[in-house]
């Protein structure tokens, strides 16, 4: 029996899907939704009228991968007029495909003896709880439990200890404002940010995101001065972004346990805030104001683009070519260099 440490945000159990009662962008919309094999087999074998209802709304490709057949406007065909899940209503909760059952939760993110359960800010309701019902600093609940996995080696335990200590130190430093300059000055060149935006995959029918990113590209050449105006006019924004960066760091730095380097995960945290700040700027310029509801929308738009797609996540993690970059100076802290000098 192995002993593991499980951690989750203190607001984890507060989350309940609200459907269209408070959600301004139902997540069952615009996504090409892959089905797990268990659900695909269930739908293809389900009896009666419910089985016919399930099967007429799914399809498979030449690789025999199954997908939900979206309507032309991007809506999931199983959504009712009240934005409720028709699969749950007709066949029960166990009939939902895996991604619908799990989202916006991420469960069992693993690093050695440690497990993290967390919630994605791309969900509007999670964002509402995060920005409106929690304080300026993150709080997490840790529990210890046993499982049937074998005990990890002393070397892996020490590696886990070091990673968690580093991760928690980074979270605290971000919350204390130690990295405000890195967060709020988009120090990467316009060309670098533009390159990330150009290489990003944008999903069909995601109209609001496309609109915001189109405005963002127009603002990019003059974004430096405009960002200063935004931060001056909306002083709460620094608090919201600082807290968001700490939340991203708490999750993303766990990837270094598998990647073997903190470089990419750290870079993703700061680039995420830079892109998010530009999204905030786009909405601010469009409205002439910016409040907490706009913050919730901004992180939702960011999440729908950069949290869902592995390709887009990799863009935020990409480390620049050291041999071609004269500004990238190797020293004893070379792994830390990308976030000190993005």
C-alpha cells in the first residue's frame, strides 16, 4: 500500500454546473467532441427510441474514431432548448461521454506521491466562484490516503518534495507581487506574441473568441501603452491576474515532473498571463470599461483556446532557440531564465 497526498482548491466542492441559468457560453457548443470507446459502444448498442436518438447524433471517421455530430451553428445535438443534457435526461448520467462527465474538473494530476484535483477557469461558473467568492490568495485542502500502487522509490519521493517546495514557493512569490513586472509588462517582442497567435488553432463556430482575437491583433502593435492605461484605469485587474497566475503556476509546474525541466511550464504561466492581459485589453477597448464580469469572460475565452488544445498549450511552453537568441544568456540559473527574461 502506498500513501499519497491529494490536494484540491478549497472551492472545489462548491462547483455545480448551472447550465443556462448563469452561464453566458454553454460549454456544449462549438467543440468537435470526441467520444471515449465506452460511450461509443454504449450508444451503438443502446436499445429502443433512446438508442436511435443517440446513434443519429454521432458519427465515425475512417479510423473508427467516434464523434458527436454538431449542428451547423455549433451546438451539441443533445442540448435541449433549456441547455440541459439530453443524454442525461434520456439515458442517465452514466451514459455521458467521459469529457462531459469530467469537465471542468481535472482529476488525479500526478507527480510522484502527489495528486491534484482542480477546476478549469475556462468554465464560466468556475470563474465566477474563483473571482467573486474566494479571497486574493489561493487556499488548498490536502488529505492523505492509501492506494494499491507500489511505494515509490526514495529518489522519486525526494524529487516530488523538491518540486512541490519549488511550486509552492513560486505560488507564494506571485501572490506577494514578486513577479509583477514579469506579469504586467509584456516583455516578449510583438513578433513573438504575434507568432503564437498565428500558430494557434481556433475552433470553428467559436464566434466570440474569434471576434476578441481579431480585435487583439489590431491592438497588438500599440499594446504596450494601452496596457498601462488599462492597468491604471482598472486597479483591480492586477489583483485578478496575479491570482490567476498563481493558480496557473500551481497546476502547470506539475508538468515539470514528467518533462524534466521547469523551463516550459514556467514559460507557459507567464505567456498565459500575457495573452490573457491582451484579451482583457481587447474587451476594455471594445466596452470602454472593465469589471469582474469581463475578467470572467476573458479567462473563459483564454481557456477555450489555450487550455483545451494540446497544440495551443505547447505554443505557450515553447522554449526559444538559445543558440539563435543573443538575449538568452546561459548561467547557473538557465532553467529559470525564460521567466526572468521572457
